[in-house]
C-alpha cells in the first residue's frame, strides 16, 4: 500500500506552487540570499517514473544562511533594543499593541496559502491546518487584550508605609525564539508574540521542518513592526544559533523541542545565569484507566489523545495504564477503534491519520515496536506498521514493561504502549519515576478514586485531565511542566510575565512627590510612568 498520488490528480483546492525562498528579514529589510538552499520535500509521495519507487514531492527550498548572516540579524535586534532605549522597548504599550493588531489583521490575506503549506510540509489535515492558523490569530488578539488588562492594573499608584510606587513590567532584552515543527505557526507564535508584546526585539528561527509556510508572513513582519524588531534566520542550528548564544547578547531563549538540544544551546552562553529560558520540552503523559471508567468514553479519549496528528504532540497520551479487570475489554475496543481510523492524504475528506514529515519516521516507529516485541510485548491491532516512506499505521503495543524503549522514551509518533495494573500505586510510581512531568489523564467515575489519583499526581505533573485526553488549550490556562518537560509557563497571560520583569518607580509619599508623578503622567512625559489605561 502507498499514499503516492499522481500530481495530475491533486485537486485544485489543495495545490501549491513551489516555494523557492531566498528572502530573509533583518533590520526591517527583506534581504535576498544568493547562497545555497535547503531542499524541502513534501510529505506527499509522487509515483516514480519507469517503475521507480515513489518519492516525496519537491516543495521548494529555504536559505542556508551562515554565521555572518545570523550575527547580522542579531546586530539588528541589538540595535533595536539599544540597552532598552530603542523605540520598540521604550514605546508606550498602546503603540506595541497597535502593531500586533495590524499584524493579526493582515494575516487574513495569506490564510489559504499558509494552510496549504502546512498540509504539504508537515502533513496536517486541512481541518487541523485551518484550526492552527485561526487559533494563532485568536492568540494574538487575546494577547493584546491580556496586556491591556495587565497594564491597566499596573497603572495604579500604590502607597504603602510612606512610599508611593508604580510597579510595571519591563522588557528583558533580545529574545531568540525557536519553534517546533509539529505546530510551526501556533507554538512559534506563543513565544514570539508575547516577547514582542512586552517590548523585546526578536530573532526567530523556524524548526527544520515547516519553514516555507512562514515565508508569506515575512512582508507582514516588515510592514507592521519597526526595523530590527523582528528578524529571521534559517539554516543549521550549529552554524546560525551557536554563534548567537556564544556572543552573550541573547537575553531570552524561547525554545520548544527536546531537553537535550535545549541544554546544549543554553550551555554555550558565556553567562548562563543571565539567560532567561522559556522551554517547552518532552513529555511522557500517562492515562490511568480504572475499572470504574466509562469504557466508551475512555476508548474515545485515548484514541484521540494518543493519535491526533499521528501522536506528534508533546501533549499526546504516550502510555496507557489500564486496571487488569478492564484490560481485555479496553484493549479489544481500542484495537478496533485504532484499526478503523482512516489514513489518507491531508486534504482528503475524513482523513484522521496522515503522512509524516520527519525523514525515516516510519522506520523509527517500527524500531520501537520491534524492540518492545523482542522483550515480550505484542501488537494488538492488525493494520499496524509501515505503509510507505512517510506513513506508518498506528501500532497498539500491549505489555509495555521496564527495559523496553517505549517504557521511558517519548515516542512522538503513532505507537501506543499499553500496560495492565493491579494497584493504583503502579501507574503512580511510573509517573513519579519518569523524567517528564507535563500532564496525565484519569478515567474513573468514582469520586474517591479520582481524588486519590489527583492527589498522587498533583506534585508530579502540571495538568490532570479527568475523563479527558491531555491537551494544551484553552490558551488562557497555564501550560507548563515539571522535571524535563518545561521551564517557564505559557498561556496568554503567563507568557507576558515570562517575557518581562517587574520594575518600579518609588518616591516618598508626600505632596511634592505626588506633584512630580502626577505631572509626568498627565503630560505623558514618560512611557513607563503612565496611567493611560485607567481612563
């Protein structure tokens, strides 16, 4: 079986023109790169000519910048920062929010182009690609509203023990933002947008996959933000990221990816204690299904939680624990539900599983399954296994146990390990011993049992989902993790705090101080001392 498709059979509503990107943004200027490009291949396969094997379709390329270009982008951001004196960090909050609003408004004009590139580059269904785009626009608008509320509260002067003060949030400096391939637009923007909102100039590097879909936004960044506030770099991280960190001029690292890579990047900073890190890392989220669970609900949520976007989500369920008395019925129902999923091309109606973007991913998934089976596990569903060079039908692997790679590794793909337990202490011990601590799901209709599990998990993970899959949203809720899963908290309001620091102006609480501060506020002599949002 293969998902290869003749180019002539691709519907007009899904077609994309090749994107040969040579532009990169630095200092407000869209520069043209004349050097080598990184070739981009689509998740979609085209049949080979003359009986040759199907191969990923060519989609275009993006600049392989060098160290000099990366350092130039950093220079532009540093000039825009100017030790906090630049026009962006010192601008009134209202001006920054106006720029963000203008950018969100302009994004609507490139929606269809970006959605199609998400489908082709990383294999999301059209519905999920549209949701990612629309959610990103909503996130920007919610950030604007949240900063208004935050600044409105800060606009008030406080008088305590003879001191009158105004406490506001100030930017941190130059931010390096690096997003993941699985949510290349939304999760990149959940660090980029709050960093900008709080007055930090940004250098951002897309993930290795999902790069071209950001190209249509470059002109919007150049148009909506002052020179040097948004700068882009592309290429090998060792070539373009390492020099930026080693320079010591990056003040904030926002990175979503693996803890191993995050540690390597951070360690290169000459003064790591001065580097604020905002990290979204791995997870090994467990579901605990007890004999008191609603079987239909638990199966439905576990299928969605494990296999939405082929399981390529940090929030995916990556280990299913089922009480032994329910295990056989749950496993049978789950295997049937998984085998009923439709594997199709991203734009096809009813697609639930799609090809995957990472080269060699099917082989990597098969290696995890083979390792588990060699150590005593067994595959429960009949359709499991590699389909072609980019697709792998999910494998439900029963009998997961210590010693198997699936026991501790984050599989980040369509392999679902299953284990039986006799006592609640077994899955709780698994979570305690894990390197990760993002989320967990609990499936039970017994209040006392749910309460026990919540209390056992609350000190180990940062979100406990009751009779529901693990997930990130809504974006107003905090999103973070313990241990190797995260550093810093991301939500609409939390992210604004992560990318800023509290700073205050204080004076003696007397008439002379009141007169000075009142005059500054009324005459708008200062961008920092302000009461604008109170009126």
